[in-house]
């Protein structure tokens, strides 16, 4: 088991952003996290990546407690935030070098690992260019390469394909599938794209208003809604019960659109 | 045991250096920023300095006022650069670059120390500008290499101190707008309640006490003693550097506690 949470909860003043979540993610699994804006997906990920302490409950990632040993958790995970996390004023190579140093990749291994990562992400030619000149797809690949340099067991990806064209999206997913096959890296992915969830995720959790309202494989979730149902139907049926009360805050929307603009 | 300690110290240094190196690399990509910073010290020395030289009583007696002022303006121009450094942290937070730093296993203090050091290096360009200008104005500069080296160290430490102070403010206020307001408000008292442009002996007692508690006074004291011929430190270089290094360490410790909360 790579991730396990018990009654994991995060409150912001009166708002319960994540409400007593129990979750297990197995080794080598691509785990999809879906739900409407403001459902608590990003808050959950920010807790699991130790960016945000939980209000109550327990969680272990790669065998380490997120509250008691955050540094050990950080050493074993990679995180690709929804926001633009590559530094536009550095080149692709320099971005990777920064990550290698932060993660304590030994000096003698750095050059080789960076070269391999650049090659794998098809960025070798652009390595010397400033990241601010990269396309959205290149930036995403660079960010994924940065988060994989230290060989993490678990990779968190927050909306990895938002704002990308279909070709760039497919490239990103193919790289992730390769990674799953070659390194058995466990991945937790949030996305609003039901086609991606359906196609690439081994298991899925649907969140709404901080609660986990359904978990299972795409097949199981679709079957639970009715014969011939699509993932869109699952989403609409299970979340739509309370349509009209969109909880996504101004900040959520600003971040999301900002990210789209930056990547697009 | 000792080997383990050395290994973790080396790792810590590599992580802090990784952050600093990335910042320095950005300057190499875009050195124009440094040129625009040359304007302020030039204006202070040429406009303010040339007029104040005419005022009787402002000179501390044994040195010419322009000599006295040049060291103060060097400290001031470094202060003005450093005090707005925190805004880059807010910028990085809004972009998402900060998250990349915070999910890495590097201790918060290594990140803060790396940022502080890079701000110190950034300020060195001010020394080049002020030395050239002061030389042109006939200021009695000491070209003893040891003195110049001490000046450079004082600038790096002083700028690290004020940039970390700036980072603390940024962690507290969290938005660019609020930060700009507070930055303006802070700069003037730090500058005027110091020995940068007039000797403490001209001040009323209460202001003299404030100035003695102001780290900028010790930076100016060290700069003045080392930059000018035949000038000596009023408080002793050991005291000057003791205060600068001590306060920097204190600020790094405080900023390290706050920096992680920027990711919330």
C-alpha cells in the first residue's frame, strides 16, 4: 500500500474542505481523483504532499506519516502542481539542476540523470532555452521530469493536462503510462476530463463537498449508475443531486484559469 | 556519527546552494535589472551629496562629507534592493514555483538561507557602481584588497539580513499590494534612523538609541571603516559583524518557520 488515510480532515475556519476521508492507493496504481471545483481534491493532495497539515486524522505516504515525518514523505514523492511550477526565468536544464540539488541527487549522478530525463521527455534540444519560451506541453513535461529526477515511489499530479491540446495531452499520458510500466510508480491524478479518467485510471474516487462519495474502477462506477452509462453520467448523477450550489471559490477559479492561461 | 553529521551538513549546503545558484543564474540571463539599480545611488550622491556638502555642521569633522556619505549610500542602495526582495517570494507563491520548493525534502531553513545568500550576491553590483562613482568624485577610497574583501562580505551579510527581513514580511502579508505599502513604510525609518547620511552625534538622544538598535548602523559602520582611507570603526568590526551575522541567523530562523506556511 502506497497511500493510506484514516478520517483525514482539514478545516478552514468553519469550512470543512476535506471531511473524514478514508483512502487506500496500492503500489503501481494510477488513482484518479475527480469532483466539482471546491470538492476538496487539491486540499487532499496538499495534505498528502505535506504542504498543508491536516486538522485531524491520519495518513501515510510511501510508509511515512505525513505529520510525524514530513521530510521522509517529501523524499519519496514527486508533485506536479496545477500551477506553473517550472521557473520561466531559468532554462529547462537549470530547472532540472535545481530539482536535483534540492532532492540531494549525488553530484556525480546529476548530469546523467538530467540528460536521461530531458531525452525521455523529448526536451534535449530545448534544454538550453528559457522555460518561458516553452509551449504548454513542453512545460508540463519539464515539470514532470523535475518531479521524477529523484525516482519517487509516488507521483501526485494536479490537473496535469489542463490547457493542453489533444496531442500534448496524449504525450503526457503516454509518458505516465510508461512510467507506471517501467518503474511501477504510483500516481494520484486529479482531472476534470472524464475521458482521461476512463481511459487511464485503474481506480477512481469521486469527491464532493469534502466527502468521498464513490470509489471503484471506471467499470464499477459506470455500472452503479446504470447500463450504458458514461463517466460523464456518473459525475452528473452522483454530484448533480445538488446542482446549482457551486462551491468553487473565486480563488479556485482564479487559480484554475490563471493556470490555463499560463500553460495554454 | 560525525560522518553522518558531515554528510547532512554537506547535503544542507548543496540544497541552499541550489537555491542560490538558480537565483544567480537568473541574473546572468537578465542583467539589465542590475543596471536600472545603478540609478538610485547615482542620484543620491550627485544630487543630495553635492548639496549637502555645502551644509556646515553635517560633516563628522575628520572626513569630508562626500567620503562619509558614499559609504552610507552604498549601504542604503543595498538596503533598498534587499527590502523588496520578499515580493519575489509572493510572486513565486502565486505562480506555483514556491510549491516546488516546499515539496522538496530540503529543510525550510536551507531554502531561506539560499535565498538570503543570493540576495547578498545580487547586491554586490551596487558596490561596483558606488566605488566607481565615489572614485570619480574624488572620495578617498581604500584599495587594500583585504579592506575591499571585508566590504564585500559586509554587503553580502547586510543584504542577506534585510532580504530575510523582507521575506518575513512577505510571509505575513502574503499579497503584493500590501507588501508594496509596507515595504515603502519600512525603508525610510530604517534608512533615516541610522548613521547612513549623517552622524549619530547630530541626532536627539531618543533617535540615537533607535539607531543603535538598527542593524543598518552596524553595516554602515563596517563599510565606512573599510571603504575609506584612514577611517576606523566606531563600534569595532567584531561588534559590527557580530550584530549583522547574529541578526541574520535570527531572521533566517524566523523566516524558516513562516516560509512553509506560504504554501497553505
